[in-house]
C-alpha cells in the first residue's frame, strides 16, 4: 500500500526518497528511526504516527497538524522538556507491535497548518529530534528498509525508491510479465542481471552448461571458487536469490520438446550461439505464439583487431515465422566461429544484452518507441547502430 501511496502522493514520495523509514499501518503513516533525548539526556529512538485521510483509493490528505509519538517525553539539550508540544498521553492500536504510541504532539507552524505531509514530518523532526541530531550527529534518514515498503514487490528490499522504479507508473507495465531467458552464457547472463532488476512478475532461465573460469570473464559479479564446475543455472540462482523473488533458473537445454517449461511465458530472450539449437528454440517459440528477441555476435579478425557486429532481432508473435525466414540469425552450426575462441569480451556481451533489454522495454511501453525496429545491428568498428523497421 505504501508504494501506491508514494506513487500518487508527491509528499510521501519525497519522504521516501529523502530517506525516512516509512511504513503504512492501519490507515496511518508511520515514520520510524526518530532519534531524541529522554529525561536523562540519553539518546532514544521513537516514531511519528500520523493519520491518512483518503481522498480516493490512492490519494490522501492530512487530518490536522497533530502527530502521535511512540516514545517517552522528549528533552532538549538544557535537560528540560521540549516546550510548546501540546497534546498529551495517547494510545493507538497498530498492527505492528514494534511501534507503541504513548503520546500525541500538537505544534502548529506559523501559518497555522502544514501544506503537506513532507512539511509536517520535517517540522516535528526538527523539533523533537533536533537536540539528539545536534549533539550526537545522528540522523533519522536511515533508509531503513521495511518489508511493508516492499509489500507485493518482487524485490526482497527497496533501494529507498530513489530510482522510482517501484513507484513510477511505468513499472506497472511489467507486473504481469513472465520472462524466459534461454541461454545463460556471455550475453544471457548480462541480460539476466538486467532483468533481475526489472520488476517483471517472474523470470525463468535455462542453461545446461557448467560455470568455469572463462565464464567469470564475461559475466557480471564476482568469482567464487565454490562456483567453478557447477551448473550456470545454480551459480546464478544463488547469486541473485537475495535480490528478488520468482526467479527460477534450471540446468537444462530448451529444444522443440520443452513446451511445458515455457507455459505461461509472455516474452523470451534467446541467447544461444549454436545455430541448430537456435533453430529448435525458434520452432518452439513460434508454435507457442511467444514473442521473443534473439541476440548474437558476428566477429572477425580480418584487419588484426576484432571487429564485427552485435545483433538483436525481435520476432513478433504474428510475424515470427516471416522474420525467421529472412535468415537474420544463424540456424546452422559453424564450429570454426571466431567467437568461440575469443570469449573474454564482456563489454560486447553487455552491449548486446543492453540492446535486447532496451528493445523489450520499448515494446512494453517503458521507453519511448518512435520508429520501432525489429532488427538492430551494432557495428563495433564504427560504433554505429543500424536499424531495420518492419517487417
């Protein structure tokens, strides 16, 4: 619920982005991690609680200028109770037992009212937390992640919402997406890294190969000795499990018989470098009506240094067979491919993955898509992107 509130109420969004530890509880906005001084001038931590009055399903306003407080009476640096607080003893039932309201405060600003929740909380923070902040150099801006902030998010934690990925309207475009990544090699693992941080509903990944030292040179993250010799799917599952939910990576190859593995998939990325495997995957995806993007590289050493192209091709469900028949991707094996001998090219893998993810997000309405291409080629020698519209 807090995510929805922040999405539609600018003042609550500002509080989140500044770093306040917010929580939605029983119709109240709770601001935790508020430092203050008690009667012995010892530092304590309390919380403000203020009522949210609904305007509609997602917009709220203040009831008045007062707040509730979970904590003892606050004192100033002079050892005396902070004056002009008004209010008095109070209690308030909340669902979370770690915040226990003990009193209320009533301190009007000079104007007689607060323009929004941001101004209201800042006012009381300066008044109540000011002495502790000044004496001990502490801050209520803890960016403390609360599971209530995450709510139904696919992520295990919230990065203080500074990127607005979870509170922007555009994130809703991904909420029902089930994405398959077929192949977790050089480009596929970078693509996985990007998609893990995208709020899609579910990610499924498939790769039957093992993880060796050379894989570490073209994959994001760190090299753990314990990973060597294990399946790529197992390695990346462990690497990203603490980041998001609904991530299922399997040590298996996808072929024309793998329809059950792709049940419910709304989009797929094909990241394999073997033509015959790509042909079977294409056949399966086309038969299931799943839109997909296929990526690939074509590199050579004709002039000494490596040169060539990166490719990202979109296969819309209604024209996928037509695009396949254009033979833009290799559907046969070439054992002497230079790419197989030059694996330490992580920047090209990442670039190839970027092209595919950006195009996918255009298709889902996240990025503006003025002249939609179905086929993109990036020339590494001239650093030029060639786009083909249609088909």
